[in-house]
C-alpha cells in the first residue's frame, strides 16, 4: 500500500510541478522534479533498509516508485515543449 501511495503522491507532485512551470522552463522543472523525487525515493529506501529489508528486495520497488512519476513529468515536458 505504501508503494501505491508514494507513486500517486509522485504523480500528483509531478503534475503540479509541470502545470505551474512556465512552458519554456518545463524541461528545467522536470529535471528539478526528478532530482527532488530521487531524494524522496532515497529516504524511502533508507527507511525500508532500516526496517530489515534487503537492498535486493527494496531496489525494484524503489525503481518503480521513482520511474513512474519521473516518466510522467518527462512525457508532459516532451508533449508540451516548444518546437
């Protein structure tokens, strides 16, 4: 359940970031979101490891938590970037 909550939270934050970013700066905002979200995922990884899960168990889940919202932000930027 925690995984789903974090993915949804990431999608909401990515949507807010890309919605409020000026069109010309969305690439920069997408990159900033990716770095900030990496910090959140790193914190979540540390939490999982401190609760006794192994890195092998945690890494695929954390990759999913990171990749889905970042891919959404990247897709938004690619779809709306000026040509």
